[in-house]
C-alpha cells in the first residue's frame, strides 16, 4: 500500500450499518469514506461526480442486488474495486457476484479488523473471499485438468502465479501462513509439480475455462 489515502464508497440501505462502517474505516489513516449511498441508483448517480478507489457494497438493496450493482459499477468506472459485504452466503449469490466482476466477497459477521484488512487486500489487487463461502467461488471448471482442484486450490494457484508469498496468500484467504504452506504442498502434489515456478506455469497453461482470478 502506498502512502496516499484511498477513498471508499459505502453502499448499504441501513444507516446504522453505514455509520458503523464509516467510523471503522475512517480510523485507518490510509482509508477515507468519500461517499455513501442507500440504493444502487443513488450509488450510480454519485459515481458521476466521485471516483472512489473501492466500493463496499451490500448484497440486498431496495432496488436490486449486489451482483447487479457490481456489473453496473464496473461499466460506469471499470477501474473501481468492488468488495461485497453482506449477510448472505448462498452459492448463487457468491458465484453471480464474482462472475459480474466483484473483487471480493465478505460476510458481515467478521470483526472490524478483518474488514479493513480485506479492503487493503482488495486495493492491492488480491481477491478476498470469506472462508465460509470459499467452496462456492465458482461453478466447476470446464477445463478437465483443473477439476481435480477445488475452488480454494485454484485461487491458491492463481496467487502463486502472480508471485504472492505464503504470507500474502494467507492474508487474501484469511488463512494462517502455516496452513497456506501445507496447502501449497498438497496442491503441488496433486498437480505433480515440484516447485512454485512449475505450479505457476501449470496454472497459466490450464486456467482457460476457469474463473480468471
């Protein structure tokens, strides 16, 4: 993270939730809540005059759902990062949101530190996925070579291919560094490679047909 302040837009129809999130986020010297909206239409209108670095978006809103919101926000301003923060963990909601371009999916029952950490990770272009929904990230990969890997293992390979360390992967997936290390060993055994370079090459070769993380 650089030293500049990153602007955050909150989109949630509950005023008390926005107040709590604003108080939490504004305590971080690198983050600033620049705009708030209670509906999708209000958010779209605000995006005509403000350009946040990240939109923290609820899933259920009075005029639509977050998966629709992600798609529209990305159409308006493609470079904005969008992190879903919701109470809903249904498979179809997770999958649709990520297909439409969400950069992360987090449940509201996490603690405040996890929320700000997730925001920083998404701003740093790491995908953040709540552990409770990790297995619903995407439909089964069309590529038969990747069907032997579950969703989390595919994300792991994607992050390895981007040169991420075990610590960075752990921060993205909310896993302990030791757990990541064990998972890396397991995945490399599954795909029959002996090091991270070969694992990265495997992912880059076979990722067609899976979600591009």
